[in-house]
């Protein structure tokens, strides 16, 4: 996953992850954005894992197999 803290917009935190198709190509991405005041940096690993796991589930529906 990728984590951006106030890079795109002041006061905004974004966590994103790629979506893969059956060939392992990146075809899209998902992200979660929140005000920095509600998303302390200490929660980055937790939120990153949630976004990553969700991206893996969506990718599996697109035919991607990890490993």
C-alpha cells in the first residue's frame, strides 16, 4: 500500500493500493482519504492493511492469484 500525508492537499491523509487483473497487471486502484486530524500517523499500519486486504479481495475477483 501507499501512504501520503498532506502531500496532495493540506490536512488530508490518503492510503491506497493497486488492483491487479488475471495477468498481474495493475488495472485500477482504491484509496481511503480522511482529514489528518481524524487519522493519526500511528493508525497508518492498521489502515494500510485494511486497504491492502480489500485490494487483494477485489483483485482475486478480477482473476489475480497472489504468490
